[in-house]
C-alpha cells in the first residue's frame, strides 16, 4: 500500500489548490466584521495565540475550534469565517494557532492546545464545546482524555466533535511526512485517541465526509468503535468541505454542536 497516497487529500479534491486562498480571504473579512480579539496569548511562543470572537450579548458558552494541516501547516488566520454558525447561536469562539512539526512533536502540540483551551475558558464563562478538523480532530479528541486538561476546565467541557480526525497515529509511521512529525511507536501509543479513553462526563460525536479518502473513513470508525460514540457520515462531502456546515447556524452540525 502507498501510505503517502492513502493520506493525500488534495490530490483527490477538485480545485483543491483554491481552498486555502478562499479560506484566508473569507477569514480576514469575518474577523473585521466580528471585531475579533486577535492574538490573545495563551503561552510564551509566537504561535501560542488565539483569536476570540464574541457574539452579541452574553455568550451562552465557548466553542474552541482547532485547525488541521497534519500538524505541519496552517494557523488560526485561515478559519475565522467558520465561527459564523456558533456566533449566530450566541456562542463565543476561540481559534488557536499552535507550533508545527518539525519544531515540536505532536505530544507538545497536545499540551499547547490544552493551554489554549484553559486560557480561553478563563475569558468566557459557561459550558465548553470542542471541535477540530483533521489533525485538529485528533487534538480535540486528545483533549478530552484523562489528565490533559485541568480538572476545573475539563469539568466544563460538555461535548467534543472530532471532524475527519486522525485517531490512530500508527499508520503515519509509514508515510514520508513522518520525517517531520518524528513519530515513534511510543508516542503513537501515548497520543492516539483511539488507543485511549475519553472522560466519562463528555459527549463525543465523530463526523466524517462520505467522499473522503478511505483511510479517513477508517480513522473515524476506529475512534467511534473504540469510544462507543456516535459517528456521522456526511453525504457527498470531502476532506475540505466537510467543515463548511460550521458557518451555517441552521446546519445539522451546528444544531448538534450546541444542543442542550
């Protein structure tokens, strides 16, 4: 099996090259429209910052959205427009950046995201919902495993929604990207949500597009089976457009995220 091809998303998405520019342009416009607080520091590093977008009135709670990019690329500035649905429903949204491989290992990124969630939780009261895409899906699943978040923050997390997550890191050992990720067997065992257990008090729903690469359908199924949680397969959506529903307050995804 060609593992590089198996985990290649853009090569199988028509017009894939246009997505990042579109995301960035729409994000910049929305940050201005929403009067976002940008570059709120949650740590000491240049990338340990998040943008915070508040709704009109008192927030009902906090959504933390963690971006993907195989822990190798992107930052918070591409994703702001995906806060539309949450803000329209009265929720605040924090979107963190984090350091990227090969400068850091995935285990270090896990701790950075825990720090971002913890800092944002100090800025916004109420329940916390986590959502993340691809590598971000891995990170929001990892965040609800025991011992990652401080107890007072973890107790506020009511829901985690990994979207197209990488839940078992071991197949990535066979890819060329591991030259930068620097994964080894021990880190895969320690950082793979599908090989761990979530906290008992958090609801988890895994989301994946039906038109995604087979390995991502597998990864979503592995997490759902390991954790005994719901898995939603969204029809006709691929790895890049499966998150579009976050921008629509009336979408099934937003209804599920902010239910209750």
